């Protein structure tokens, strides 16, 4: 066999091995702008598990907590627009923070590429069970009455200043006249730890992280923040049931969305949108989210999310105004 023929056969064999070898699985990163253990982190990990295979590889969660989610949102905004990094953000990072902070490390309107909402939900008012028994808080009505009789003594832990947890309680305070001292944390997880320990008395926060502790008796559910009761907690009263306290029109709803960095190419954005549509349609996702008060959702297109963000700006700006919160 001549040298040239050997070379040709060797080259052909190498090419055959190359073709037969499976493509390297790609790893994408989902940035969650809160610490591990909170409700948004739980949602993010479920999405990552379902999304990775649909993107042809793995999806890993990277927690970047702090500053009302601004640190994580800025990390998404500054990522390379190559489809390898995206974020699970909510109303706080996409709308609220620009009314709350004097300056942000990212521009919510210019530095991010909206893809789609993935879930909606309301908030739940819970109390440390032992504290509730001691003070006679059998429901939200009794809690509010106690707070008025004991000004500044009721301590509420929140996910942070300007989060849905904080803005929700400020709205309840403004409408009902309740006296509640706000204690902000760097995420729902740390606040929940102190609530279970009795360091703070109550929380108004999203349901998934709180519901298991309601079921095991360590927390008492007093009310949901929506106008109507929810299927996940059918025995817990809604805001309309406290109309005599001024809460009849309160309807606190939030949502969570997947976004990429600015200048994300349309083909990568659309591929992510298609993968999300499949992932959020998985029956297991619905089965895990709905018992905890989350409803899986997908927008009709990325443009629908862009329009929603624009339409909801006035409502959230008003909630920030009511709260009186301002951060540097």
C-alpha cells in the first residue's frame, strides 16, 4: 500500500470517528437573583431541570442574591449574548427597581431581552405558629387588631426592600391602618429561617417556600394576597373577605419571566422561547407548581412580555410610592 493510500485511509477513519462521536452537551446557566432556599430558587431549579435537555445539554442554576435582585439582574444584563446565560427575573427586577433605586447597575428596559413569563402567583400572610397562639392571631383580622393595639411591636420579615413581599405589606398597611415593622432580608430563604425561629413574627411572601411549613404546623396561614381564594389553600381567606378593613380591592399578583442579555440574537431568543414552551407544558411542572400556589404560564410571544412590562409600569410605580421606599 502506498503512503498516499495509507494517509487517505487514515484520514477517512479519523473522519468516521469524528462523525460517530456525539456532539458535546452544552451547558447553559440560569441566574436566579435570590439566595438558595427561597421560592424563586425553587422555581428556578424546576425550570432548569426541564429546560436543559430541551436545549441539548445541561442547565445549571447560579444564585446571585442581594439588592432586591439587582445584582443577579445586572449579571444577566452583562452576560455575553450567546444564548449560554439567561435569568429568572420577576416584577421587582423588571419594573419595581427602577422606581425604588436612585441608580441601578443595569437598565431594565435597555439591557435585557424579554423571552416569556413562566409562572404567576400571589403572596401569603403567615405567622410563626407559637407566636400566633400566644397573641391570639387566629386570622388576619385578629393580627391587624393586635398590631393597632401594640404599635410597632409586630415584626415582618421580607425578601428585601421593594420586593413583592415588602410592597404587599405596605399596601395592606396603607389600606387597613395596621402597624407593622418591616425587617428586610437578602432573600426569602434567610427571612423564613428567622420566621421559623420566632425572630420575626410574620411574612407576606410567595407561597411555595411557605406552604410546606403551614402544612407541618410550624406556620399559620392567615390570608392570601389575591382578591379570590386559591386552589392550593382553599381554606385560607382572600383579601375581599376583609373588605370591612379596607382590603376589599387589594389583589396582589406577581409573575416570573425568563430574560436574556441585551442584543440576544433573534434565533437564540426564539429557540429559548420554544424550549420554554415545551418545558412549562410538561405535566410534572404543573403538578409541582400548582399545589404551591404557582400557575405555569407562557406568553404568546416575546413581544407579549415586552408589552406587559410597559403596561404594568404605572401600577408598580404607585405601589413604590405608597411604600415610601427609596434606596441609593
